[in-house]
């Protein structure tokens, strides 16, 4: 029989694992008598844990929840899992980086030495995706507001700033009416957060970047959830990023024959389908957001290409061929000269009329 302290910790861990525990089953799991279980439950109650007796043929116990619940018990695997989750939370862009680090330090301080060593050996480094912008961080308060609206099924109003090409000035969102949506899902994808919602004014599904919206208060009335196209939010969001309508398929899909073995094409075919039709030839079925994009992707294989269909794909190859031919036959041009700058040691600034005009 384990010592009393170890047995109490094991009992508390079991009570946290499920809602109700028959007394006989607890005794069996702890390898003690039902009388010992009753005594150990009384000891936990004296320590402040709200354990209620469950009536029934077998009787049993239930660990209650409340603001006065003492610190929860974690076994070794749970403690390590919590530490790993907190390390990863600091890389999500959800605006909780500092809070996650503080929480991790708090958990680490109360860990046994053997667990601290395991946690300290795990170092997570956040690497930004190519093309990621530093302005995609999201305030944790905004996430909580959106999460509350999604959970409560309440109409949400917010100001939204859409994306604009570089060099253009975005209009002031304060001059536009707020968007009114029925929020259904809060999604994290590629280091950014998105709100999937039904736009009440446009009567269609929309995906909004959370870092570009500012919620307004109060929220609106409750709404009845709608069925998402495709049924699954992950499939719907992936389809929207492909430019599809929610079916999950690429808007442009075609077939080509490549003069390459199927084994060489398959690792780079993404979600395409590769079929072997000979020792050095294969049939590739692939999709993309545009016909030109699909043709350019196929060209990356640097092999002979035979277009099976559809005609739109063959026309895209013809357009790209003309552009590439023009680029290859055009006379070389000298690259523009870099702007001249005064020597680093010079303290004299050029007169305003001497320098190039500001863009």
C-alpha cells in the first residue's frame, strides 16, 4: 500500500480525471479498502477540496468546482504538457506572449527538479513565415471579445480595415459603417487569427483577419447558427485561401503529362494526384487559384509538358510562353543607378533643390 501522502495525491488525480467515481472503483484503482477511501476523502475535505458524496446503488464521490478550489494537481505528463503548451502559446501571435512566459515561470518554480530539467531542455523558437508582416499581432482582449460572441451566438459589430496594395492609402475605417456579422468560428492559421462569420449586410460568408478589426460594444441579439459550406471549418477556410467557394476544390484544375518518373514528381505535387503511365512519364492532376498560376507551377518541374486539358490551361501556357519569349529576346537594359549619397564623414546636407524629388 502506498504512503498516505502519495495515496492522497493519487486519489485527487483520479477525482480530477472524471466527474463521478464509485467508491468501490476508487478502492480498486488505489489498491485499498473502501474504508480507507472514505478516510482519505475526509482528509482531502479537511484540506479544502470540495468532494461531494454521490448517492446511488454503488455510492461514490465527485470533486466539485468553485472559486475556492485549491491548486490543481498535475502528474508528471500533465505538468510537462502544460509547460510545452505555454512555450508554444508564446509563438501564436495572440498577444499573450508575456503572460505565457510568466505562467511558464510560475509552473516551473513549483515543479520537481526532474521535471524542471525535462522542461528546460525544450526550447521553442518562433520563426516568421516568408512574407509575414510584423503588424499581424492580435490583442488578447480582442480575441476574448470575439470568443465570447462566438460562444454566446451574438451578433457582432466591428470596424474593419481591408488590405490595400503597398503605396496606397487605406481609407479611414471610421468613415465607413461598421460590419454586422454572425460570428461562428475563431480560427488560427499560419500565425494569424481569422473570424469566420456570416455577413448580414452582404448575405454571404466572410473570413476576416482579426488584426484588422476593432469590435464595437455592445453586441447584438442572439442568432441561430447557420450551416457552414462544406460542413467543416478547416475545409472551408482552406478553400477560401485557395479562392474557392467553400467546396474545398481549387477554382482551376487541370491535367498534364510530364516527361518525368512519377516517383520524382510525387514529393513536390502538393495535393495533386500523380499517376504513372510509363517508366519516364506520369499524369499530373493539379489545382491552383488561377490558370496562369497552375501553368507556372507545372513549369517548375522543368520537363517536357503535354497538356491534357482543359483548354483554359493550354491557353494559359500560350500566354506565359509569349511573355517568356518576349523577356528572353528583349535587348538587355542597364539596371538603374543607385541614388548618390554624400560621404559618411560629410556634415553638409544637399540643398532641397539638388536632391531627387520625393516619391
